[in-house]
C-alpha cells in the first residue's frame, strides 16, 4: 500500500497482513439533535461494512440529542449485535473558555471533539473520529491498523490555498487537513498536550478562528499529521470537479495528491464524506446528484429513519445566494476560474476582515 507523505512523497508501507491486526475498533462521533438522523445513516453503514471486526465500540459526544433519537440510535447497535453506544456529554467550548466562541461552520457541537482525550477511557491507545456526514463503504480494518509513522493523527490533506494558512498562523506549504476523519493516537495526543494547546490557541484568538475547530486543529497539528490516501476520506470536491478543475478552483500548494490517487478515491472509496459544496447538495437534501447518492439512500432505508422525508432545499440569501444562482447561467470553464479566484483569495481576505486577523 502507498501513502502520501508530508512533503508530497509517496511512501511505501508494509502490508498490514505482516503485522498484528487489531480488530477492536473504537469510533467517536459528535452530534446535536439536528444531525441525529445523519449520524444514524453513518452508523448503519459502519455496522454493515465491518462485520469482520471483533468489537465496534461507538462513543457519541452528545450536544443535546433528544431521547427519542437516542433510542433509535441505540436500536442500531442492538440490531447488529454490537456493544451499546456510549453517550458522553459534550463539553461546551464557550463555557470551558468563558468566551463567546464563533461558529465559522456547522454548529458549536463540532468543538466537542477537541476534548476527545479527556472524555474517553484513559486506557484507549487509538480512536477513529468520524463526522456524521459520511458513510463507510468498505471495511475500516486497513485504516484502523494504519502505520501513522509516529504522528499524533492521520488525516486527509486538504486542498486549500496558501492564503488560508496565513490566517491560522501557518507557513504557505504547511499541511492543512480535513478534520472530518481523524485517526488519533491518544497517547501522543496527551503526551504533546494537544488539548491544552488547542484551548490556548482558541483563547488567544478570542474564539474567532477561520474554519472554527478545524482551523484550530490545523494550527496546532500541522507538523504532527500523517496524510493518508484520499480513499480514506473521499470528499465532495473530488466528485464536483475533475482534477484540472480542482487545481484551478482550490489552488493547493505543492505536495497535493496526484490525479491517480484522487481517481482511486472516487472509484474505490473506503469512506465517502458528503462535505458542503457550492456546486452540489448533500444526499439528505432534495436535488442531490452525488455519484454515491444511491449508497447513502441504501443505508438510510436500513436505518430507523427509513420513512423520514428528505430535507427541503433552502435557497441561500444575500450575495452568496445570488452568486450560486448566477453561475448556473455562465459557461462552466468561466465558473471554475471565477470561483477559484473567490475561493483562493477572496474568502481568506474576507475572513481576515471578519475575524480581525493580523498577518
């Protein structure tokens, strides 16, 4: 197997069959009540495609999930004969730091994962954090047993331009990663005092950080991240654009994944991550045309939310809404180039103004 290294070098790894295989999987999710249904679909795919695992222990950082939804989620572990879900009260970042932490994306519940080392059992060596908006398409055995080469986490190298890095105190070619799938070495996380460093960074920024919790994670862990193959976190941008378009749109610095690796990620994904995109909608929202929409629906139909209606599409207002409607009327090539300028330069500049970032 090959894995993409820190400086963009493809490194050969020994086949995991030559090592002792661990089939006791520990998975952590974080959710509020709104996303309980989406979590349920993800859990269904996890249980369905990991039957060879001896144990699957699921921990949910709970930010107010209703009792009725907890019952539905608990029924999934019972249905698949797995250990009961362990419900952990999510810490409120604003209360912990006693400051008003801004929500740059998603909800405040996403900050709960920053406390993963202090809320999980102390004897855990490794844990896999997953966002709710994913489905597991294949066994996680290979990812779970991944050689992290001494790093604290393993994650997907993200395709943000160098101007995003400046806003979270990084150098132009430092690693930025997508935090929706993180394999975490908990011993190293504790040894390197990651939680304390995250709290310090957020406090120093007065709770106003580009990309919220993900921005903080990138700032603290950029030099302590092993970048795994993109098939372990196949994000929506891989499907909305071809490789050339993605390079024009996102303008990532040197060392990004190759076209062959991205193709493998879309054709044989282990984890499909339905991230937000201005060009498409997510599978639980009407109008979605994602390549793996059918897979998401398949697991939804196996879940307690089988008969739950698809969410209505809410048109965005303001300048962003106007822009999304406007680009449908211009040639795709022009859309990609114009959006690339706004994505690579415009958004980081707006973030500097929004969060009063000094560079």
